[in-house]
């Protein structure tokens, strides 16, 4: 337990405003730590956060110019992990940025509880109707629950049906793998 806490707290916690007079403590990770957690090269993490096409800035940036430090929160880590999966599927930087910005922070709420638990639950699965999917349909990205996309899916795969392209990323599965990487990082 002490080792886990040391690993998690080897960075300075930051206070982040949450309305007038409200602040909350956040765990923050450096670019190098996020790259290690996600198994990515550092340049890719920097590209996601600095690239004009991706537009996925970190939670906090200390300083400006050379020597500035980017600090990423747990939500940033999940967003960058999803961005990387979309890049691996071959989407353009602009499309990846649009898609990831479409995912609301509330989608990550169940993982917040797991991350704060001393012994995270490992077997909990969402019901199919509760499973969020990041969907690109007709050129637009949106997050929908799995049960809401079934009719579009049926039209798209049926011969003679819809000619609109459909791509779906199971956000829950993506987050499960990112959560596992974070947990391994904390307990290593």
C-alpha cells in the first residue's frame, strides 16, 4: 500500500478551481508518466496535447515555451488512451480530436470510483444497454448507449440498407484497458 501511494504521489498535487471558492485536489502525471502508463512514446503524448489538429491539452500547464511542464489528470490519461486507439484504427488527427472531445467527462465517472478505491473491483461489467459507444455515423462523432445504436447498425449491415458508414468504439472496453494500465503503474 505504501509503495502504491508513493508511486501515485510522486508528483505535486494541484488545486484546480471548480467554481467560486471551490477547489479540489487532483493527481497529476507528467508527459513521461502518461507515456509509460499508456505504453506510448513521449512524442505521441506531446503530439496529442500540442498538436493543432488533435487539440487535447493537458489539465494543467506550468510555464510557457521551452521548459514548460504539462501535467495530466486521470481524465486526460483516459482521453489520450482513447485517442491512441483511434489513431491505431487509422483516423486522421482532426477526426481523433473531434471524437475525443465528444466524450463527456461523466463517461469516466465509474472509473473514478475504481481509481480511488484501495482494492478496485475487477469483475464489474456494464449492462449492454449502459455501455457507451463512441460512434462515427455520417461524418459526425457522438457518444451513444449501445441499445440506441442497434437500429442504425442493422440498417448499415443489411444488404440494400443504409449506405452511411458506421464506426463504433466500445468506450467501456477502452477504459477498462486504460484503467488496467493505470492500476499496473500504481502497483508496480
